[in-house]
């Protein structure tokens, strides 16, 4: 049986073009990472607004196994920050150590 852990919160997100960002990230959970970067895979550039209505998003999964906060593809940072990095919405908490 897998032990449930408390998932880290998305402390802040500055990506105002994202449909989940209205006064904070309102997605239920975000997925972070691709093979090349720590981008927020949940980012959706749209004028439509979605999500749970309250900024309570959590990190559901992280694909960046090389991050110091990652253990078994789960984020163990206390919270993360998402923001602009180049032309992407990235996890700015990502750290290779």
C-alpha cells in the first residue's frame, strides 16, 4: 500500500495568461517537468478561466528526477513558485543542487 503524503502547494504563479491562474493557481494539482525543462505541464494559455475557484493548487507529480526536491517522482519541497522562464511557465523552485 502506498503511503499518502501531503502534496506541496503552488505558493505563487505569475503566469497571468494561464486559464488556471486567477488570483493564484486554481488547478486541483499541477504536473511539473518535461525531458528538457522544469516547465509547468498544466499551463494552458487561454482567456477562459478554469479550476476550482480558489488558489489551492498542489504539485501532483514532478518528472524532473534530477531536482533536489524530487524523490521517486514526487515533489518534497514545502511549496513551489511558478513563473516565466524564457518562453515557458517553469517551476522556479527547481534545483539541481
